[in-house]
């Protein structure tokens, strides 16, 4: 093989590897964005459950019922 063929093959290999790396980076970014959305949803659900469990404490429920009857 002469040197021009080797240089051409190496150039093609570098271009293909660059495309693969860019594709992998794009896939990782998409996955990270989706994971962040899921984490945000889980955080919101956790806050809602915490607020609901705070309202379901028996002392608070009885206190609210007593307040309602006092009015």
C-alpha cells in the first residue's frame, strides 16, 4: 500500500470514530435529561406524600374536627 491509501483509511477511521463519539455523547445527554425529569417527579411525589402524611396524623385530624365543631 502506498502512503496516500493509508492516510485515506486513517482519515476515514478518524471520521467514523468522531461520529460514534458524538452519537454516544448525544445519547448520554438524552438519558441524563430523562433521569433528571424522573428525579423531579419523584421529588414532587415525595413532597406530596409527606404533606399528606402530615395531615393524616391523628392529633391533627382530631384537632381539625374539634376546630370545625367549635365554629
